[in-house]
C-alpha cells in the first residue's frame, strides 16, 4: 500500500509509529494516541478484524487502496473470498470524537479479546489494536525466537 501524496504532508508524517497502552471504557471506547490522531487528521478510519487476533485500523484512503488490491484477486479463489469475509463483514467506519476516542464494536472487542486495556501499535500505514497479554506474547515469544533475524530480512528483500 502506498501512502497518499500531499504537497503539505510527507510520507514520514503519514506513518503510524510507536506502541501505546490504552484503557477501554465501559462503552467500548478507546482513546487513540495524539500522534495517531494527527496522522488521521480529518479523515475517517475503518476498523476491522486483523490477522493474529488483533484489530486493524486503517485511514479510509488506505482501506480503499487495500480494497482495490482485494478486488483484483477475483472471486474464484476460495482464499480471496475468505479474505473478503474476514475484513469486510466486520468492518466499521469510525471517526475520533473531540477527545480522540473511537468506538470498538462489541464483535470486534470479542474477536480480539479486548476488555479493559489494549495495546495500540503503529505499523506504518495502519494501526493494530491488541489484547495486552497477546501483544506481549507476539513481541516476546517464550522460545526467544522472534523471527526477525538478519537472514529473514534478507529473504524478504530488505
């Protein structure tokens, strides 16, 4: 996914970076970090089921780009249909309120096992929202192997 171009916003300014622990109130609202609200600006966002039992939060423009790529997969491959169901059937448009809070729909909170606390992690062009314990397991696996070796980076072409 590419970052939308703007003469006033650099690609770096459109990146979601960092890890933040946030509370979830009784109404299912989570306050986005101020830096993430700055990246979103006035643009609405789309929240949906992510991979690995987390939630994905995309600026609407990024979700539109992802949607175009998914459309190009066609309708015949069963994996493409499953991907569509996974992302789109649970998707909601959200816009931070005046206090920077977004509503996490109940089905999404249940999917990601989110109750009182969450980790909000910037992942370049989108945000992941994680159960705190699951996040710790993801970034600090028990076996000590995080899968991010120099050899793996090279395999990925980085």
